[in-house]
C-alpha cells in the first residue's frame, strides 16, 4: 500500500472525491504502463548482457561480443530523443492520454518481433541489423513514454504531493527489470543452457504481446489530465513546443538533463553491466548474477515511492543529493569488495538503494522545471537527451574500460564523475516551478522545501 502523501498546500476546491479517484486511476495506469514498457526494454538489456553476444555477434572474445551487444543496447538510448521530440510535441498539442497509448503499442510490437528474429548463424549479418532496427523502435517509444507517464499522475495531484504521485512512472523500471529478469531466470533455470540459447530466451520477448495488451486496456479507459483540459479549454496549447522549450526554458532543460546523468549511469552499472561483470570477471553463474539484480530491483519497488514522498516532505534536492553522494561512494566500495555472490548481492542492493533516492524525486524535479503548456516536451527532451549522455554510453564505456584495464576502479571513477554532474544539475535547477497558468490543480502558490 503506498505511503500517504506528505503534508502540502491545502487542497483547492477542485479536489473532490471524483478527482481523488481519477488520481488513483492515473497512478495505477502510469505504474502499470511504464512497468510493462520497461519489461520490454529491460528484457533486451538483460539479454544483451547474457546471450546476445553469442547469438548475434559471435566471436572468439566474449567481451568483444558483449561490447557489440551493448552497442545495440545504446541504440535504444540514442533513439530516445527522436521519440521525445515527436511524442513530446504531440503530448503538449493533442494530449497526454492518446500519446501514451501509441508509445505502449510501439514498444510492444518491436519487442514481440525481437522474439521472432533469426540469429547470426541462421541469417548472417541481416540478423544483427534487424536487432538494431527493432531496438531503435523500442527507444523511440520509450523516449515518448516517460514524460507523459510522469504527467499522467502528477497533473492530477496537488503541488505539495507531486513527488509521491509522480514516482509512479519511476517504479516502472525496477518493476519491469524485476519481471524481465524473473522471466529470464525461470527460463534459464528450467531449461538446459543449449535449450535456453536456442529458443528459451525468445519466450521472454514473445510474452510482451500479452503484457502490452493488458496495458492498453487500462490506458484506453483513462481520462485526460485536468491540466491539459484547462489548457485546451483556454486555447493555450503551443504550436511549436520544441522551439519554445529551447527558447524560453533553457535553464530548466539543462538542469534537468544534468540531474538525470548520475541516476542513468548508476542504473546502467547495477542493473545492466553488473550481469557482465559478475559472470565474465568474477566467474559467477548467470543465475547468481540475475538473482542479485532481482533482489535489488525488489527493494526499489518500495524505496522509489518512499523517496518521492520524502522529497515532498524534506525537499527534492536534499533527498536527490544524498542519493548522488551515496551512489558515488558506494560504487567505489563495490569494486573494492565484489568477489562472489556474498559481496555482489549486498553491493547491488546498496547501489540500487542510492539510485532510488535519486530516482524517486526525479520525476517531480524534472517536470517542475517547465511550465504546464511545455511540460510534456520539456520533460521528454530532458529525459531522452540525458539518456544518451548517461545510459547509452555507460555500458559501452564500462565494457571498454574493463577490457583495457582489467580493473573496476576506472568504472567507479566514471560513476563518481556522473554523480558530480547530477549535483551540479540539482544546484542549477529550481526547487519548484512557480506555475499558475494551468488551473488550480497545477497551481504552485507557495514554494515547496528546497
């Protein structure tokens, strides 16, 4: 059961029992939709670390194959800005709800077809080419998803409660990671290694059709957010939101991008690259490595909304900053002690705890940097551009540094720099967006804690 929101500004007259029901429905739709979409995205990430190097990029050196597989992983991040620009613009022009239905469908179809792809041994170079294309399509969909999912729940809530309610979209990645790694762990445990590599991994991708169908059923029954309804009623929708964001919201955009770099890099380490590090460098089994990520992700499901709630009570910057500092220090400790499941498991859990402290307040912090009429576009651009800088490059850099130096301390230094970048973004950003243009449910007349 979610924690009750922290005390905030008194509810406005517009906050009726019906509004609360709409808020709960929006929270559930945001949570379920992003969880399903991140299942699709995370199942690829895990497969890239565990099997895609062998199946689509065969070679004599396992690290080289993994590096090539992570290159396709990075394509999903590089594609996100296109999705952020295209769908972000549509979200500010035609509404949040319709765009979120489209993004869910796009990701689901791409993931399902990955499960049908031939391998390199069956089709030669066409196999990795198709894999890269479908990963690109996934990235476009995710790029348009996050901004809308955040607004879906936050724009039904009061200003002093946004941290908690907006965190619904943030719980999606760990839940998706939990489901994806859980399915892969069951398949890997139930099948022989040959069977898993031959056809078992495909089941995890084909399941996407069922999961996305469920998500579409929920999202098609949603109402549009009250903030967008008010903008629509007043005829205040932007005609060129991307241009307006760059022209009028520059500081907020830069702050939001920088604030997101640290969490992206930390997630890339403790939910993605750790699978490669544990299996290829420490000699752990696939099952042990996946178990560590599963346990860490399970902790995040509760910690992320808790962190969002804490940010309502004590301020976004404080909670976020503690996570950034802890993530930097924790990464150094991890590479000092990691040697077996007994040390890797708590190391992953602690790393993802600090990630949660950043990730919980992140949705509200990013959204609050932009005015309501440009919020979908601005949030999507910040999310996707930061993903290219942080999440896309990190696994590639980690793999390269490990291959060249044979030590994890260079990787730890990379994470420390990323967390410092996040602290700079927090300092640059506003504590709250003083936006009264979109009606009472989006009004912020008093500053929340900084």
